[in-house]
């Protein structure tokens, strides 16, 4: 990156004329300070119709075309997609017990699809976990493998806020003998030429935008119901916002929370789902495997997020309370703490992605992110 002091109003990149309102929204948010730096992209019918970025990667340094940023739980869509690719090739059975692939996994009631849909009961660690242990994947994985689930597997959902990446990593290691980060790169990112990383190589750390922690507020702990599962997932371990931008938190693959990319790379990869399994001549999924994403695994109040959620296999499905801007229909999506999001619309053959570094109080929905999603789909309709 070249250190510059950009005009915060300037939006770089291109879009077709129908998507000018999306460019204007990004410009307004940069000007008003809602966004420090950000990228937004839309792929429609195989074409990238909007690829926009602007602002600052950190104060005084421009957000460049190749800037990447931590997108929190949008990373989960990459972990899930990798597992689905393995299922599509016959290496993984979504309906089989996890223990069939991960021999030390103790609870044989838990199926692969339970892990991918947040219905396994393995929402977090029961045993006390330090940040150092969290970064030691084999150790943290095995702590999960030997513990009892927090609720009956398959009986409902309890968002696997941090544990998701460790669970899928353990599963993928059992199937392939390789860590999830390596399999994702081999089967997904490199074949698609997508600049998304489950663990940033040290040589690429200079391209990472710094996250700005959200303002105080958000969860009113005192108002949470007794015995809720949100607090145990948040405090074990309790992550220090000051560590978000450190090399250890970027280079280790925590595939539930620390994938790094930008809107362009997120949209490129996830458009495999919205475009029938194939991107640029590279086929990742068959139509039959894509159909499985839409098999509802849980529909009700999530025991961790404490909001109504509808979960398919690997993705959230439209639920107006949780995500009012996500359109109904054959749509799957997920979002990240602070505001990043990806939405796949199979009927329109559209993928929308947004990634930024100024975090807001956003778990599943927020005014800023909702505005990007709504505007993008208004542009899609205007262009039809």
C-alpha cells in the first residue's frame, strides 16, 4: 500500500449506471464518517456490475483496490462452502456423524449438518479457554471434541459464534488430513482467483485494513434472560478489541471470525452459490448440493443470538426480524460482527457483499449495512 491522505468523499472502482445509487451511498457514508474505509461489490448473472471502494484503511492511509479486512462471521460462509465442496465430491456425508471423520469427537449424535447449521449444541467451550489456547487450533479443536453439547443436538440452534471455525477445521482435518485453511485455498480461493484468506500470509499483512472497534453500547447484559447462552460464548475467551489488528489474530486461521478479504473477493467466491455452483468455468457445487443449503435445520429463537433465526446448512435463510433488508425467496446469507455481509440470491443470480473497517453495533442487522443491502437490490431491480 502507498501511504496517502485521500479525499474521504472519493469512491474508487467502477459500476454500471444502474448501480450509481450504490456508489452514492458509499460516498455519503465516507463523507459522513459512517464508514472509515469500505468496499462493496455486486455480481449479477456472472458479471461484476459494481466493484467499489474508498476511504481509509487506517487514518491517513488510503483504502486501495487490494486492501483486505477482517470480516468476522462472513468467514463462516467460506468455511461452510469448503465443507459443501467436500460433500459434493463425495468425501463428506452431511448426514453422517461427525465422529465418522473425527475419531476423537465424543458425541455420536452430532451430525455434520448440525455443525454447519449451528444446531450441534457446541456453541462454545465449556472448559476455560485462554486467547493463546484459542489460537492453538489442534488444542482448541480437541477441547470441543471431548465436551458435551450445551443442548440436545438438532433440537434448535445456538449460534457457534467463535467455535464454528474450529469445529469445521477439525472436521475437514479428519476428512482430508489437512487444515481447513489449506483446503479452502486449494479447492476454493485459488481456483477462483479470489483474494480471501483463512489466515493472512505474513507477506500480505501490509494490505490489511485496521479495524476500529464499535462504540460502547450494544448488548444490555442485565436484560438477558437467566441461563442464556450468549454470555458463555462471549466471555470464553473474552477477546480484547486491541488485539484485532495484531499479526497473531490475522495469521492464524480462526475460520469462524477472522477471514480477511474485500467485497470483490467475497462476492466472487460466494457467487458460486447464487450462480448454480459454477464461477468463471470453475465448478464448485452441483445443483443437488446447493439445494441442501435450503433445507431448514432450525427456525426459531437462537439460543445464543436470542433473536429468531432460520438456518439452512451452512447459511442463514431469510428471516425478517434478524435481517429486514435481506430479500425473501431462494436467498442465503450471513453477516459479521460490526457490519460486513454477503447475500446470495439464486433467483436473480445475484451476490452482494460489503466489507468495512469502522465497526458499528451490528450482530445480524444495523442501519448502515441494511442500507447497502437494500440499495444494492433496488439497483438490481432497476437494471432488469
